[in-house]
C-alpha cells in the first residue's frame, strides 16, 4: 500500500464530523458523468460503460474530470452500485437507453439460496481504481467510496433491472420474507466487506445509496432497508491509521424516517429536496451531519435563479456552528442534460454565500 | 336535474366527516380499470380510452363494474384528469404503451398567456356521466367526482406528457415563476368550476389528485401546488341541498407536508404507504379525516399476507372514535396486473377486521 499525500482540503471531512469549517463544502452525486463532454470522450474510448468502470486508468481519469473544471470539495469513485451483484454472478449487462440488467435475476427459492457473498478478488478493479485515484488526487480533496444499500441492490437483483413499481421484489418481500431476509443479509455482509476493502484501498469517506428505500411502506422500510444499513454500519471500519472514516447514508424519499435513520450510526444523512433542512437539523440535533439538498432541475435555470435557490438551501440549514455540519449536494444525481456552466454557477454560489454566512 | 335516490350506504361520507361508522369504509384509486376483464371488454367496444371516457353510457358501465364484484363503499367517476387541459385546447391524445400526450404543450410565453379557463360545455360529457352514474347507482354508495390538482395538470400541460424529471415544467417554474403562476391560477379556476359542475351534476364527494406534488422541493411545493389547491378549496361548493359535499386532497409523496395540507380546508387528506397512519392521525388531530394507505403491490401477495398487511394499516390508524375518520384505500392507483381475487380478499379483510375493532 503506497503512502498517500496529506489532505490539503479537508473541509468535506470536517463538515461530516460536525467540526467548524470556513465555508460549506460541496460535491455532486454523479459528478463524473454524461453532462461533461470530456466524460463522453473517455466513455467512447472505453467502448462501454463497464469498459470504463472496470479499467482503473479510465475510472481514475473520469473521477478527476469534474475536479479540473469545478472547485468541488470531494471526489467520488467512478463506479456503479451493481458491481457487487455482478461479482455475485448475476451477469450484469447494459442495454443502450434501457439501463442496467441482469442475465440471472433472483426469481425463485433455488436462486436465492444459492446466493453467496462474492469473492472480493472479483472486485479488485474497484480497489485498484480507489488507490490509483487517491494517488493522483495527491491530497487535493478527499475520496469517497460507495455502495448501494442491501435493499436497493436487492431491487435490481430480483427485478433483473430497473422497475416502475418493484412488483417482483415486493411480492417476494410480502410472500416470502424469509427469502428476502436471506438476500438482504447476504447483501449487507457483501456491502460491508466491499466498503471496508475500499477503505483499505484509500477511500477517506464512504456513502451508502439507498435509492429505492423510499418505495417501501412505513414499517417495511425499517425492517427491510434501514435494519440492513445499520448492520453495514456495525461492520464498517470507521478509522484508518487513527483517522476517522466518516460514513454517509442516503435514502431517497426517506425524509419521513429521518429520525430513525439518524440513529443507525452514520456520521451524516443525505436528504432529497422534499425535506426542510432547518427542520431536519433541529430533529437530528448533534447526532449526524446533513448532506443535500438542491433539486437537480434547478441547474436548468439561469445563473441568478441558481444562486437564489442555493441561498435558500444554505439559509434553510442556517448558520453552521460547532456540533452541526452541512455538506451541500443535490438531492439526486445530476442530470446528463445539465449545462456545465450551471454547475460552475452553483459551486461559486455555495462557496461565496456560505463564507459570507460565517462572517 | 333528476331527483336522486336516498343513500343506502353512507359509511364513506360519515368517515370523511369524522362521524362514527360501523366499520372502516374503502374504495380504490383506479378501481374501474384494466385489472378487470369486464373493463377491458367495454374498453374494446369503445375503441379507445377517450372513446370510453367521453361516452356517458360507457363511463357509467365501467364505473359500476367494480361495485358489482366487490363490496366497495364508494364509486368514483370513470374519467381522466387530462379532460380539463384537453378542453383548454391542448389536444389530448394517447399513444399505446406511452400514456397521454398533448399536441400543443405550453412551451413559450405566448402559449401560456393564451391559456384560458375552458368553456364547461366542452366537458358536458363528464357531467352527463356523473348524473347517469348517480341515477344508476340508485343510492347504493356515494359517487366521488375528481380532478387533477392545478400543479399536476401543469406538469402534463408543459411537459406535453408524462416525465421522469419534470425538467421542462420545473425549468419554467424556476426561470419564469410569473408564467407558472399564470398557468396555476388558470388551472385553479378551471378545476374549481369543473368540480362544482360535477357537484351540480350529482357528485357526493370530490377528490383532488396531486400526483406530482411530491416531485417539488420543500418551499416550492407550498407556493406552487398547495396554495392553488387551497384556492380550489375556497371556491368549492361544500354543500348541496343542505348536504355536506366532502372534499379530499391527495399529494402523492407529500407526507412531509401533512401538517400544512391538513390546513387548506379539505375534509380529508389522502396518504401514500410511506406514512405512519398513527403518527399522521396524532398530527392532524380533529382537523381532517385520513384516507389510505396500503401499498398496491401488497395485492400481489397471497390472501394471508394481504389480510396481515390490511390489519397493519387498520391497527396503525387505531380504533376510530367520534371526531376522527379513516377511509381505507391504496396509496396509489391499483396496478393493471392485480388479480381481482386479491381485491376481494382485501375488501373482506378491511370490513371484517375493522368491524371487530369496534366491538
């Protein structure tokens, strides 16, 4: 393992740990992506999405691209949440315009009971990318590792791809909760091992994306999604070489469950734009930092409107002080159609306005 | 106007008005629909969806179909929320497998400023259907009239059809709030007139479907969706011949805003399955009745599981008493793939369990 350069900009880590910062740090979900022409160029050279994700050189290149354009306060590993079920042998493939699919979804008891935590060697390309990115970052900003949540992975694994109503996975959940718990427990073990290996490889913070937790009913969410994220939290390495590795959890559409989410042991909770940040801050108190929550569609507005909406988000959280932390982000991944100039306007607005709020 | 038969089963109306009932009444969003073979047969005879919706005989036939199969406690007019923008001249059409579209969406200032409240004569087929259904119901159960919310209609009117991210309509909202308010004010006036005409024609309760309110950011929802539903509430006839006409509002994904929604003057608030009914009941107190909130996917489980999930919803609301009302429903429209036997199991479970809870 190489020795990494010391961190020059630790604002993001400090905010996650609710320590004072000079300004509100920001990064964007899916910040390395199709809205950037340079990303599209690399993607074309790589030949396919998985060609890009499985090659550490390409993954490093696209991870760094948004940082060269914008003064973002964190990098996030370029990868896909479906690398884990792929390593479990489900056969990930992509159909142009249709999103990811699995050749062998978990449709019956036999398939479910055959599911195993994957050999992490199959995911070595991810850990290599983490180390290479960390080296090339050279301490500019921290590197975030990530995984899908046990439930969100299960959605794709049972449905065999994206879904509008989650009919297959929820039918299994209601009819055969035993099978669903078996998948989720396997996923939780795999996700924890996967994130720990990313931390070993150099990730300085980790995030769990529970993209589809918000599709679950109250009560069911707590039992089938939150519980397994809590299990991951318990199994996670939270320190490396004496340095805290903060963990962020994000359930899209999970605003109603914030109080419970804040109790699973994460350092920060991601929020989508339906949540009032000020109320959320009052509710969580000093338990966790908060991350979010601009509507990504605001980036289609003109620069004055973007600035006004950024200010609303910052004002809604209020003046940070010791013991509360805010990381600015979108409430969902950035749209592929976003004009890059809008991102520049947002980044400037977040830094300028949040600096002024601290004066 | 004919004189209608007196109501034999008023359980639904009583629950909306928070009066004591012998059991918890239920109906289903989209209860007249594609999951019923008899609906598909009528739809085929009608030739098209709009052929069905615009013909009062067909609309009456399909509205009554689910009541002949299941002991539902209310009928809901068979129609579509997009009849109103169609009457405004936007040119509604349907593409098989793609959902509704408009030939002339509101894409620029000129189109927006030309928008007018429609001549209600263009919607006469709806009011005729209401009266005919009411006659044929002959007092069995009450008839619900409905409309889309001003914001939800605006989504379709600006996007020109369904949307994943609401990019066009939200971009207009952020860049040209003046234009968006003009659309919403026009829609609110039209929706109120449309619902009042349904009440005149015989609707005994009305519901506003705010299907896309939950896509809005906190703060924006209150200004661009809730405010205009409140305006509709103010303009609505709430009594006819001395009988109260209850109004229900439903923002899908609006659980975080329940406190504000309960204050706009509706008799009841619809909730999706992400909301804890018990907490919701405590929050709204005696301001409104609540309607919901089973996940429609539960109807793909086996009868025992359906019964167990129905019981959870009823237990979550708790024992009704004078001053609080619960109408059982799904948290979203019933899926076209639902087995009708599942609906029968759910209806029996709701009636039996809720009767026993009152002993």
